[in-house]
C-alpha cells in the first residue's frame, strides 16, 4: 500500500481531532518520547503495599513496576484504561516487552523451565464497558520480552476469572478493595508444574495481587512474582 497517498488524509484528520500524547497531552504524537522514557523500569515496588504483607512470616510477593503512578503516567493509565485510547496499546506492549527482556535473567535464575504469564482479568462490567481486557495487551508484550530473553513463556488468559458481582476497584479505599475481592477470583488448576508470572495495570494497596496470589496458590500454582505498568508513589522502590 502506498502510505504517501494517505498522509494528506491523516493530516486532515489531525486537524479535526488533534492527535495528542496520552500522557502529557503534547500535540502530534500518540505517546511522546518523554512519556515513553518514564516507562523505563522495571523496579521492585512491593514494599509499602499493605495488602501484600504476609501473616506467615514470608516476604511479600515480588512485584516489578515500569513507572510510578504520578504525573503523565497517571494520565496515560487513565486515558488508556477508561478514555478509549486504544492507540497506545502498541507503545505500552513495547514497554512491557522491554521489561520482559530485562526480567528474563531473573526468571531464568528462578526456574529453568516454561513460565505462564497470567493477566489479571477485569470485572465483567468493566470488560463490557471497554470492549476488551487492556491488561492482556501488557501480558502479550511481556511474553515477547521474556521469550527474547531466553524464557519459554506463554500467555494463559484463562487461568483466572472474576465472579460477576465484583465491582471495579477504581475509586475504592484500602479496606473496600479487600472486601470487594474476598472470594472474587477463581483460578483454574492448569499445569501445576509451570510457575506463573502475573501481569496487572497498576499496584496501589496490593489487594488485587494478594487475591490473585491466594487464588493461584489455592489451585496449586507457584507464583514467581508480578509485573505492573505503574505503582503508586508510596510503593515505588527505585
């Protein structure tokens, strides 16, 4: 296809609905280089997420984040999840791919065999509203990065499901998040010999990842850790 033929139409479309960076609002780009640079992790971030604290004396689930959830990154996540900015899917998947490449060494040191990448499912109501499960985009990018780093990774979208009555976690406080997710996630047993890396969009209190961890362990799965796009500043460990 001759791309040059369509450039005038693309420019005309930009005049009608100006293209803006989903993070900072800079004109003319889906995601500007400065905002891409902010997604430069991964960094460990589980410390300070109160719901990830264990009562059995074991350390919390390891979690890596690409960025802190503030400023342009916060705007990007909101625009992507609830603002209909599906045009940033590819950029976010690329960022997770880079994270997967960086984390491949850590995963290989933990397990020599295959790894299942499990995206955290959205609530049925959110999936219906958005028409998709955005986290699956991140999971696909992470799989590509892990494979590029020598890990036999595959995506397992069906490993978890949410019950229909679960509310969206957005806007809920710390205690309400925990109550909302109590018994809300169900894990399929799958291949119990294949360890799991969980993928989610953000880490706030850790309630979602704690519920995911509990559900997967109850189904006999070994959870190596989790990777999120962004974490609230209080949890970020640089």
